């Protein structure tokens, strides 16, 4: 499956989902005006003895920086962090990563819009699916 998403603030996303891969994980890249950031996160790779994932930052016309991140168990270590956020009151969120109910509803609507787009063979706008008003969130 693939979806192309354009947000109100101009950010564009090309999303691809493969559900039959021989391993779990993902590749992600961000292109920006100052360069590119890539990561290839492998959740299950029984043939690898490497216990870290790597992020590569390539600055335009500059040197590449390689950042090694220790692998955590369960979704890159995210399972424990998520469980702590949900079940342990007042768990700190210093990077402000926790999503609220509104964020979750809008994320679900992206998937709903993608499915409707496939069925209708045309663009689907989130604003036509809900009375929630999408807005750019400043941090």
C-alpha cells in the first residue's frame, strides 16, 4: 500500500507499507533545506550480530554523521516507553512525544482517508470527514 499525504502546513509525506517482509522494521528519510536524515530500523534480524540501529545525517555538501542507537526490545524500545506513559502516572515526557486523543483521532482519519481514496480513486480531504479542524501545532 502507498499513500501520498499533504498537510495544511505544506509538509508532504510519501508513505509505503509492506506487510509481507521477511523482517520487521522500517526505513525513513527526511529531506530538508540543509540536508537529509536517514534511518533503517530493523526489529528482527536473526542473522545480524549488530545490536544498534543507525541514523545518518548528510548535510548538503558536507560530511556525513553516523549516530548509533542501542536497540531496545519491542518496537525499538518504544513498548516500555509507551507502557510507562499509559500506566505510570506523571511519567515525564521531556521531548513532548506523547499524543493526545485529538492527535490520535486525526491520525486514524489519515488511514480512513487513504482507504476511501483507494475505493473512490480520487483525493480525499480530512476536512470532509470530520468536524475536527486540523491545525498546525507550534511547539
